C-alpha cells in the first residue's frame, strides 16, 4: 500500500519546484517533506526526485505523480456519487493536459475554459511542440495530450481529431524584399524564418515539400503563436501560421502567402489515460466536439 501522504509530498515538490515551497503548500516543515520523500524512496528502492533548481521528478517519480492525479480524480467522482462525511463533492481536482501552442491559441482554450466553468477541476496546461506533447503523457506528467503523433503510449486511448491547416506567410514588404525572383532553395536559405522552438519542424517540412530537399534556414525563435503573427506583420520573417489565426490578415493583404495554395495540414490526435475517470471522459467529449468545428475532418485510416 502506498503512503499517499508521501506521494503527495513528492507531487508538491515537483509542482512547486522546491522542498521549501512544497512545505508551504502542505503546511508542514521542509524537513517533514524531505523525510516523507526519503521514506518513499527507500520503500520504492529508487530516487524519485532530482534535487536542484527546480527539483524534477525521475521517471518513476512522474509515474507516482500521475497515479496520484488519477486517485484524486476518482475520489472526486466518488464524492459526487456518494455524499458521505469525509468526501467533499465541491472540491476541485487538478487535471493536467499537454497541448501544442497553436491549438491553445485557436480552438483548445475555449474547450478548457468552458469545461472548467462547469466541472470541479482546475486545468493545468503544459505547452510543447505538437510532435513532443506525447512525451509528457508517456512520462506521467499529464493525463491527456493533443499530439501530432498517431500512436498513443501504452495504457492510453487515442482519437483522431482532425487536421490543423498552416500556411507559409509573411508581410508583403518582406516577400518583395526577400523573394524578388521567386521562392526557391536559394532565396529561402537567405530569408529569415520564424520558429516556435528548437523542435519546431513545420517550416523545414514546408520547404522540403516545396524544394524537394532540405534547406538550411536562418531562424528567429519566437515561442508564441501570437508573436509569430506580430513578427510577420512587422516584417521580421516568414513562418507557418495556423490559418485560423491569419485568415483576416490574408484577406486584407497585411500578410501574403509565400506561394499560393500550398498549405501544410498537420493531423492532430487526442491521447488520454485509460480508465482514469468520468471527468477525463467528459473532457474528451468536449475536445472531440470542439475539434469537429475547428479542424479539417480526420482522414479515414
């Protein structure tokens, strides 16, 4: 039987980043937190948290944190079904989800806010590239993820949501200055592009499709979908923008496609922990409904 007070101490350290901060949230001393985690590590036979600034969970520690999240969801569900002393039906539980920034900026934020308004949950959203959000789920840091990877981790269900359409666009002045003789490998190798982070491969994928080969692209790094749009409008570079974010700019001419009618469609999937709780099932239904209205239809396998 797990010592859930010790697991809660572990989760607090991982969430808050330090033993002192965890102690404040748990209303105990830092030494008590340290003792609980040390006892749990001795029982598990391995290190559960890497001490540092901030403290981070090991792979086993992440699994224990995910297990605790599931327990809290199930306890809340039980409290709703059985109004008994000791069960607080009004208590909110934290629901941790990983999502790519473009989805959050376009269609996922209304899902999260609408669901949190009617369900007894506190949403904890982690942002990463759509190709890497599944790693958050695989590590146990979250219970669900929006991902570009079709294959779900073990112990998880998966649903195809549809495709998000991206267009390669920039300000008309930038296009005139950097592509006077057309968009090709040589001009792309000189014109700065915008990327979300080091894992962002959308620009490279579009160029590979356009040029039939890889091109070494000069890059500005802007970890914000809205920052992408603002930077493109200011003439900083070109980038792959979600069509939903830039459609109005394309209509009024403040942004233009580098090459017309060359979109890049990225298929998205919803992966979620199997047998977690009704609350996660309810969120899944809301995600499914919103995706039908916001994304291109999922292709049949």
